[in-house]
């Protein structure tokens, strides 16, 4: 049983060594892209007065717009 545990452990180590080099790292967005998308998100979904019924959902809409903008590299249909 001890030999099986060592063999299984070695198999796991080799599997991880084979997988890790192929894993893709996340790339950070540039400051310029973040600023551009933030400005576009605010323009598309302007902030409302806090506590008003019109303000409900604006933050989520801005976040969704920002994320879509970043995913498209700053190019939106608007």
C-alpha cells in the first residue's frame, strides 16, 4: 500500500508539472484602456442621485458596460 501511495504521489507531481507550463496567465489591462472604458461607461450610464428609484441598477449597468468594453479592447458599438 505504501508503494502505491508513493507511485500515486509521483504521478500527481508529474501531471502537475506537465499541466502548469500550458496554463495561461491572466493579462492585465492597460491604464489607458481602463480610463477609456470607465469614461464610456459613465457616459452611457450616468450616475443618479443615491437613494432614488432611478439609481437602482445603474452601478451594475456601468460595471457590465465596463467589462464588455474591456473584453472588446475599447471598441463598442455606441
